[in-house]
C-alpha cells in the first residue's frame, strides 16, 4: 500500500490457528505454558543481575561473612545483594555502613539510616579539630625559641587532630554522602 507522501506501509498480522474443533476459544494449557515460560525468563533475568561472587555469597554464609563482615540469613543476604546493585555500592561501603549501624533492615528491605543532623555534627567536629590545629600552630609559631620537645609535641598533636578529623568524617559524614549518592 502506498501512502500519498510516497512511503510504503507494511502491515504485519499475527494469526493464531486453533485446532479444528476447539471446545472453548481459550485453552488453559496455553496460559499455563506461557506463564511457565515467562516465569523462567524472569528468573533468568534475576540470576543475570547476580554475578558469580554474588551467587557464592548468597549460597554460603562464610563467603558472605568474608565479603561483607557480618552474618545474615539467606533472605537478608539476598536483600543486601539486591540493595548493593540497586544503590551502586561497593562491598567496603556495605561493610562500613553495617559496622556504623547505618544499614538497617526495615519493611522487607534494606535502608541506609544517615540523618542530616548527624552529618552536621560531624562537620562541627571536623571544624573544631581544624580550629584547634590552627590555634596550636599559631601558638607554636609565636614562641621565640621552640625546643625539639615542643616541635615533637606539635607534630604529635597535629597528627592526632588529623586522625580525629578522619574518624569524625568516617563515622558521621561519610554515611550521609553514601546515602545522597545512592538516592540519585
């Protein structure tokens, strides 16, 4: 068939040929067979989302513990693996979130619990430690004749403050960053 603009339209028809004398126009066997095929295809799709490491972690508790650092029943292991892929998280992030208590199982799913006020508290701590570092630096620079002992104490204090800043970031701020990244 040619259209007025010169293009050709192709018509495809699907024809269902029934047996010569069907008892009813709809056969329950056909529906059962289609349902089985579709269920099998959906199961294969779900299996394709899980790689070999995921299948091993799902099947074996010890493999899951080695990978994520905590134990869970098979249903929760599946939830964690699905959440990991859905939120695009790394194994280390899952391990860290669980260790910090920010990974929770609620309502048949996995959720990251990282309130904004806790991240704000972390930023306050980091700012406080940075202020202390600056004050100690100023005090050290104002001394006329700093001794080696004083210089050593200064370096030790600055390293301690850097470690405290890293700990505050990891405990309070990083879970919120993971949450905001996973919600995108």
